[in-house]
C-alpha cells in the first residue's frame, strides 16, 4: 500500500515536471516568436527611419537641390509666419501694401535664382514653344512695344542671365513642362510665399535693411552704371551706388538673403500665381494664391531699371498675363517632398 502510494506520487511528479517542461517550451517558443516579431518591428522601424533619413536631408531648411542636371536649383524653405505688407511708416509706401496681416506659410521649395535664359531655351528647344514676337523694350530713351522676344530684347544677354520678355502664360507653360519632365509639381510661387521668402524674416523695407543705397551688394537695380549707359536714364531716380550692370546681371550675381535666395529684389520682376487685388482686405492667410478674375497677375521684386521706391520687398506690381516686358521674368516654386 505504501509502495503503491509512492508510485502514484512519483507518477504525479513526473506528469507535473513534464507539464512544466512543456509550458516552458511553449513559453520559449512564444518568446522566440515575440523576439522575432520585436526584431521584425525593429527592422520595420529602422527601414522606415532609413526611408525618412533618405528624404530628410532634402527637406532640411536651406538645402539646395536639383531634380535634373539642367533643372533650376531649388532651396528648401521652412514653414513659418510673417507679417505681409508694409507699415504706414515705410518710405515710398503704396496703398495696396496694406493692411499688414499675419500669414502662415507651409514648407515648400523656391528657385534659388530667376529662371535663366539657358533653362528657358532648353524648354523652347524641346517643345517648340513660341514666346511671342512682340515685347516692350528699352530703346532710344523710351520703353515701347517692338519686335522682339526673350532671344532679342534690346540688350546683350548670355544663357546665365535671367530670361526676360516673359509673360505670365509663358511662365505657366514652362512650369507645366518642367513638372511633366521631372514628375514633380512645379508652379509659380504665390504672392504670400514670395514675400515670405523675400523678407527672410526681416521687417525692414529691403532684406538688407532700410537703406536703398546699400542695394548694390545685394541686387541689380537702377544704379550709377545704368544711368551712365542707358539712353534716357540720366533723369532716372537711381540708387546711389554702382552694381556694375546697366541691364540684366547673370542670375545669382549678388549676395543671398537669410533664406539663401538671390535676386529676390532687382534684376527682373517675378510673376506670381495671384490675381491682383488692390488691398489685402480679406486676403488669404494660409499662404495660398489669392485667385480672382485673372485680368491682372501680380509681379514682385522690381528690376534693373527701378528706383529705390520700387525696389522694396512690399511693392506690388500687376499686369495683364499676356504682356511681355524686357524686365519681366520669373522663378518657380516646387511642392515638397
Ligand atoms: Ca544695375
Ligand atoms: Ca528678381
């Protein structure tokens, strides 16, 4: 009887040991599985991180990139807020520069310089696009509509100069083509985006400060050079300095602003996406384009033939989208990523 009891106890013990061993084996298996899952999820995270780090440098504010060898250099612009427009106290202010309003701009990329003549020529060569045969150009002391276009605008230019005699429709056509060839979304900047970048966080009238006579280190404007070389320019109101260029300068010849952009003021006027409204009352505050009837589109930044009053960050110009002048050009924005 005692022996029988001992046997039963021993059998129970064996069963318990075996169950425990099985349970531990199952646990080990699960742990192994979990380990695998954890490893897999870690791997997923790493691969996601790797993906992020692959695109992250492209999104870093200030980074310059290009979507193809002949594409324009683009600068990553960080999101931010700024006060758009000029205060009543600004010298030379126009009524359409107010009311000053806070605008939030999402991150995007903007061309480091204006689109060059060489870049536009590549587009025309590929597409046979016609950018017209009439342009308002300087000559004989007057600005008149003459036979001419971006190839022949009344003064010498090489491929590095900003393309000029460009109307709003021409700029749209180029943006469409560049989007098609790169698979990226290129477009004109909105007026708010343009001013946000041109200010470079500066509340002063110009990104280098308030003094127009310091322009010559930062922008190609109406200066002593133009006054000496251009017929009829002796009566111009010019910046009291010498920038070395009577007409256009090669794109990117002057110092960059705080966002790393060049020629935001001066060289050629730049078309924006927006329809013109003569006040900022009810203007969008999210950085989007302010659409309207499209009868006139906004140009910003002034050009090589403009006086100190015009070469200010807040100045707004507007023309019919079909008009071409030898001091109108553009730069492009691009959606990120
Ligand atoms: Ca000049
Ligand atoms: Ca410009």
